[in-house]
């Protein structure tokens, strides 16, 4: 990638779509990549080490909605 920034040229093996992608096509490709390389949600800590989130999405959604009662 250094040639991209230094020389402002694309790398020799650069590939791009010949036409615009649809949401379905791009979504399917993203799913294929995720299934081949699954990664749990998380973030890097102060030392740069990846740490997984310890809460599930379901728990986070429940906590968000249960902590804020609806206003009438």
C-alpha cells in the first residue's frame, strides 16, 4: 500500500468492481467473509491488545430499552 500513498497509484494487484454493487450482493459477500473469518465484537485496549466485549448484543439491547422507560 505504500505506492498508493507515496506515488498516488493503485497497487499492481488492485481490483475493483466493473459496476455498482447492490445491497444484496455486497451483503452476501460480507457474510461470506465473516463466516470464513469470524471475529467477536471488541476493541483494542490501551496496550493495543484486542479484547472481546463481554456482553452479548441481546443483553445490550435489553439493558438499553429496560433502563429508559417510555414517556407518555
